[in-house]
C-alpha cells in the first residue's frame, strides 16, 4: 500500500490528503493540520433548542400542561435536531481541508462519553462536542477539567444526584476508571472520597457549577493527599500519578494505528506525554512521524466512518446526503452522540462481526452504483432506494493502461497487500484485452474496484 495513502486514511477519513502528504512531507502536513482554526459558531439547527436553564424550565412547564400530541411533537422536534447534529458533524468530517482535528475530536468523543439518549438536551451535547474540538490539539489535563464541568457530563453520569449526605459515585468512578488512570491505579476509597469532592457540582448556564447547599466541604484523602478538594484540584492530583499518561497514549495508538499496540510503545510514548506536560500536539507529532516509516499497514480494522467516507471519496460522490451516512453508522453500531455505554464503542474486532461485514458488502455495491437504501422502516414500510448523491453519478479516478497497470494503481492505494490468488481474481474481472478507451471502460473499472473493496484486506488500514 502507498504510504501516503495509508496515512491519509489514518489521519483523516479518506485518500484525499494523499497528495498533500506526498508533496509536503508528513511533518509539514501535521503542522498545517495543527493550525486549523476552531469554529465557535452555533449551527442554525440549534436556533430553537433550549440553551439556558430558564428555557429548560419553561419547556418542562410546557410539558406539564401540554396535550399528548403536543408532547410528542416537541420530542420529535428535538430528536430531529439531534439527527441534524449528527449530519452536521459528518459534513465537517467530509469537508475539512485537514481532517485530523475532527478525527481527534471523534477519539475524544469516544473517551469522554456522554450521550443524547441520557442527556436529552441538544445544546449541552453540542457544547460538550465543541470543548473536545477546541482541545483536540491542546492539553489533556485542561480538557479533563473542562469536560468534568459540562452540563452534559454531570447529567450523563448522574452528578446531579450527588449531594452531601447522599453521595452518587458515578462521575467520580469514571473519572478515575475510564477518563484518566484506569483500573488498578486507585482504591474504592478514592472513588468514594472523590464523589464527596464532586458533591454539589450541578447544572449551570454555560457550565456545571457547585451549589453551596449540596456541597460536601469535609476533608478527604484522595490518592494519598488530604484536604478539601473540588473538581479542578481532584484532576490536578490525578495528573500527579505515575500511571496517568498511559491510558490516553494507548487510546491514541489504538485509534490511529494499532488495534493492539505493544506495551513498550505505550510506555515509550506515554513517558514522552508526561515530559511535554500532557500536551496532545507534540505527542501526536512524535507518534505519527516515528511510526510513519514503519511497516504497520494492516494493523487496525477500519471503523464504519473510515470505511464509508473512504468509499465516498474514491467514488467522487459529492454533496452526499449525510442522513444516509448517519443511518449506515447506526446500522454498524457507531451511532454518533449515542454510544452503547460509558465505555464507548469497543472498536477492533467489534467492527468486523458477520452482520457488519455483510452490511458493508451491501453498501459497497450500492455506493458503486451511486445508490443506497436507508434500510429503515417508515410508516410500516421499508424506505425505497434513494440517490446517494445530489448531482453527478459515480465515477472513479484511474490511470489508462493495461489491466495490470490499473489493478496495481487501485490496489496500491486501497490494499495493504495483494495475494497471488487475489491478483488472479482481479485479472479475471479486468481481462488482459481490456480497452481503456472503450465506452464501457469506466463501468468495467468500477466492477474491478467493487471486487477489490470486497477483499478482507480492505477492511484494514
């Protein structure tokens, strides 16, 4: 596999950054990726969604007095907004000139999990997502402090129920177990005492805030330190611990390169993460530039977003109806803003169950035809197939030449390896007497492309 094509997919979602990486070199490409600005604007689809606690109280009051039909309509409206937010994010991934920011945001989205299904307030989910994006190349400790104080997180992990004398440990536990240290690096007393430090951290206007009547200001012992600690101080103590860098470093290696990174790599890069004071940008630069020249192709299974967006880019399907992609991701168990639990999507082999592999094969056929079925019931009937793209039909970039030249060009950018058996199969699809100037030549190459993307190796990067 072409190394620049491989890393275009790893650092984004498709092959479109291939030429930039080749021309600029990886180091310059990464520097440009890190310069991407942070867009603070609030999308139009959130215009009518409640944003303040006052507006939420008004909405709850309306629900008390509303008819069953009005309640149903209000819920449907917010559900539609939630779907619009998923589509908005997919479009950002597709349109980004340098998509590494969105790919890192997606990693953090699956690390600091909160879901719309539990939170039920779209604006809070948007705020949570924006904090991840703002800090995608920033500081891990700063991000942890900010996420801990989002309305989305305190609601998702039930800290709204965490009060002096009536402690709820959910947020305290996941702060240690999933967000920072990992199991084995803290005690149950640390969880209980951390919950006391988080007691009273409740919903606020722009961020969660402590409510004096519910705070617990008694001294606690937390990871060996004793005092009265609130959320920021708890995080500061966590980041003094010996094993703090390794969980996030492992997540980054798993997300971008290896489904099963070697422990020595995790330790090596984790120690560097500590040296640079938990800054993501230098860590990412070191990992990507040092791993770039290694023969690591085929070490990670593509997630559904990588799989889908790579195909759309290869087939030059522009102005894609993003709701189709959102529905495909749901079928593949990668529903944005709605992970199955606080641990997030499992990734790795979970992306290659029999059902998921079959769905991918069906979608590959549909993409190659420029059509796809949403495969969702509506009013008791299955949706009919709809055009995947709003404008031109499916096309494919390929270099005119013999069948072997075309096969090599496509496999170089799509597969990490081609067996003799697969090569023979491809030459059966695109025969030795293939005429690249024939009227049906593009359709013949599309059939070859479809055969290539059905290979098991195409599921890997």
